[in-house]
């Protein structure tokens, strides 16, 4: 089978295979991207480029039926969530069309000595490579490509091997929106070709969303070649419950935060850390709430939980569960596994020596931990290699601020879930990556912040 193929995870059917790019075609692709940067990227204005990116967002909206159906086939996303992703991607492009020209205006600096003026001028770097994952095929591309094209950079996009159909649909949208040849180029490249591409002097930066292993490999290659890199990697986000007026609502939010995208989201709540007096009722309420979302055909409009993205992903999750139980964890299942479909699972009694305690579960598995008090809850929350997102539930506003300050993560959400927004920066610390996407910070990663001092 080709590296790039659509394999429906709900059925196991190989829908279509796509050939990888040849070395000659890869050379032509980077040549086209470099020419686009040196032409269109340097001569058009941010406002002109923003108008085209706004059109990209509009085309996502117009083609939402087609785009949503594609990712249901590719990675099993429930259809209503697929529509939501397409809509969110459209909003991202429009957001950057609105704010990027303003962000790119000259930033004056007040001089402490001497006469004249000084400004920071933001200008493009050149050709960028985006390496994107399968779990959010449109959203991930939007938050990388949208701002960087408005800045004037050009994009080479290597999508996940299981997302070739959506990758081509995105490239077609950019072309139909009127972007010039080479501004956005999809490449079905191999890992070996990616390594050569990062070393090419025409490439100026790399953005990767993916696993720790992939991030470490790309960062090593980028560092060896002195290339700017942004990494959004894994997460095992804590969901800390310290007090509650309505524990049913907290459990409902917890289930929603765990099952989004069938549990296959980097910033999903994965570890639920609950103070002693709420622990037992929370476990019962969370298990009951998770049980309401049983796996089903992702093409059904009422589907809340689809299959895992592939047979390999399902087998990895099963291996983690087996190791967790073998090391003493208690498994509370709400149903049976059927191929790539997993019913939601709650894990408790995960001891300090259990090997899965510091791993990320990428699927509908909620790990629940008991904490004596606030301090122990924070200790458990931070005892992880990751630091992407986090959630805090408390009725005490002062405690909320205190705990938010102490959590080692790039994002903290207090008393709410699924609250990502186009204007909110996204990123983490520790082994969850470097850099930020979305918000104004997302338009400030791959730019030359050039000082111009005039006497």
C-alpha cells in the first residue's frame, strides 16, 4: 500500500491510494514556492493577501458538505464534529484576514537617547514547511497557513499520510481563491524527502503538529540546519476538581472535554484529579455520563463517538490499557471494543509506579486520581512530561487564580471546557512543544522583526 491512502477506519476499506512525490517534483515544488515568495510575497500588500485568505475562508464555508464528508472517511470524525471543524477553519482564515494587516504595521519604539526614529517592521521570512496531523485536517492547516500567507511567506504543506484527500481539497481551495502558483503547495513527501527539504537553503522555517517522536526528529534536523521551528506536540491535560456547586454539570463538562474528536485531541482533558470528598461521587457521575456516548457510525448525524483513526491507533490504545491493568489500575468499561471502536473507559487506582501514569491516552479513556487537597492536586497535575492545556473547577475565585498560576501548562481554562477561539493563543511548555499558534501571537512566529533606526 502507498504511504498516502484513504483507509476508512469505520470499515477498514482502502478507498484510494496516492503516489508519493518524486525527488524531481519536490525540487520543482520548492522552486515554485521560492518564486512565489520572491514575487507575490514581497510585492503585494498585507491587505491584498488578506483579501485572498478571506476568500479561502469563504470557500471552506461554501464547500463544507464536501469537506466534512472527506474527513469522516479519512479519520472517522463524527459528521457533526466534522462540520464544526470546517466552520472553525473558515473562522480562522477570516480572523487573520481581519487582524494580520494591523499586526504587520510598523511598531514604533520610543528612543531613550538621540534623535530620529526607530521602528520594528515585520516582514516575511520566505518558504515555510508545515507538517500536519490527521486528527484535525482542516483546523491545523488553517492556523498555520492563514497568518503566514498574509505575512507574505509561502507554504509547502506535508499532510498526514492518511489525509491525502483533504490535503488536495485544501490545495484546490487556495488555488480557486486566487493565490498565485507556488504560494501554497501540497506535497506527498516521504520522511527522507522532508529531511532533505529542511536542509534546503530556500526553506526558512518548519511548523509541526504531531507526536513527541516526530517533533524531536524534526527539531533535531531543523537545529542542525539553523531553521526556525514551531512544535505543537502531545498533552495529557489535567482536569482538577476542587469544589463544585453542581457536580453533575462538572461531570458533564468532564465527559465533553474527554470525548471531543473521539478522545483524539492533544488538548483534551485526560487526567481527572479530584479532591477526596468529591472523588467517589465524581467517578460515578463521570462513568455514567461517558456511558451515554457509545461508539456509532460517524456518518450518522447523532454520532458523538466514532472509531479511532486507524487499526494501529486502536492497537496502541489497547496495549496501554492492558499494561495499565497489569500494573494495578482498575478499569471501568462502559461497553466492548469492536474493531477500531472503543466504548468510553474510566481508569482508577493508577499508582505512582504504573507505566501509563505519565503517558498520553489518545482515545476515549479517562484517568481519575484522588487528591487530598489543593497542593496534592497541583503536584499530580504537574507530575507529567507534558504541559499543553489544563482545566480547573472551583467555586473560589481566589483559588482559581492561585491554581492557574501554579499549573505548568501553556493554557488554563477555569470552570469551562471546549472554549478554544480563533483569538486565543494555543501552545504548550515542557514536552508539549514550543511557540504559539492562533491569536495575534500566531501571526508573530515566522516573521523578521526588523529594526529600522533613522537618525
